[in-house]
C-alpha cells in the first residue's frame, strides 16, 4: 500500500481564536470565533468572560462570504440545523439562532454552563456539557433534558453516537455509556487520569484520544483496549475519513494515521502559547483545521 501524504494547501489568519470549523453542506464552512489576541492576552476567567465572539462563513478558498454581528461572548460551537437556523453556543452556555445570512434570529431561553462536542440525532442536539452532563436539546420545541453522567465539577468533553447508545468522555478520564437516557456503564480510559478529548467510531471500534497523547481502540463492549496511536503531545481532536484517522494536537500538529501508515504535518509556528487545534472539518481527503491562535489551514491528504 502506498504511504499517505499530508500537504498544506493554503493558510488564512483570521486574527482571532478559532474554536470550531463546520461544513455547512453547501460547499462553505462556518467558523466559531473568540475575538481576542490569545497569544498576548492574559488567560484568565475575567478576560475570557468579557471577550466577544463572532461567526464567519468562508468558501472553499477561504474567502469570507458573510459575518455575523459581533456577539456577546466567545462562540464555542456553531451548528447548522436547517435552511433557516444556525445554532450558536457561547462559552458561558447561552444559545441563539442565526439566520442563513448570519443575522441574529432569536436568543434562546435555556440556561446551562456550556457544551463541547456534539452530534445531531433525529432533530435533537446531543452534547457533552461543562458541568458533567449529557444534554438532549429538542430542536423542534427548544427544550432541553440533561442526564448527569459524572460529578458536576467534572467536564464532559467528547461524545459520539454508537448505534442506539451514546459514548462520552470526561476531563478526568471517564468513558461513560448512556442508553435510553440512563448511564449503563462507566470505565477509565487509562490507569492514570487523562482527559478524553476525542471520541470517534472506526468500524466496530471506538477510538479515544487522550491528553497524555495516547489514542486507544476499544471494542464495542469497551472491555478490550489496545493502543492505536501514541503521540508526543496531547490529542485535542480527531476525525475519521474512510480508514484514516486525522488527529490534531495541543501543539498544532496534524497526523494521518491508520493501521498501515502514518503521515505528519509539524506545526512550524513555535509561540509562547501553544497553537492548539480545537476543531477540523474533514471530507474526501481534504481537511480544514482550526487553530487557537487564529490560523485556518487547509490540507490535502492522499
């Protein structure tokens, strides 16, 4: 088998922290921004709480085609729902809908402390919450229900749908299985505490990427665990494209890994604040990768 390669195709600097990049299904992408100089400003709750946010739409060539108004808080998640609604979740947990043109549609009257990873299941937003819960948010009725997966002082970080169940990972290394809105299983990803920052399905396996740089492959019952990949730096996000696993890490490196090969892009920017990859959109051998210090890089994988 011919080894994979990863090639940097283009780079754009947005000048603001990029928390998420999402394919909107129309050959364009939505970016969730925090409008602060993350490299040079103090990393404190006070600074983050006063920082504004914005949603930006770009085309496949990274040209900006639309911007939302400046929003009240850092935008953690931007989620295309349908032709008329784009859901925005702030760092503090407040949510609102944007119109297709990124103008504000309405603010939602639902209180929570914020979400990280998510998926949409039959018009329900299912998301890992900052205060240890799994959120089920009905997008038809704008009503939410929460299953408390771990203690409220432990962040749930990653989440993936596995047939009729949900598998979620916590900041303390818990992997939790939820069925019919009930916690049915809980294990530790490793013998040592390690945040589970990514969860993905690969065939019948569940891949768990950790803050210790280890990505484990679990069987369906979560009983058997093997080391799938060992990275030098914490794994912060991952996506699956066919049989390839695209991994982003705390230092801004991108890795393409499968059982047969591995290819790597080493981030050339060495800054005093790690240029972390928080989100990526991967499809058909192309990856748009969002960096915490403002870069959006497009890679070709072949």
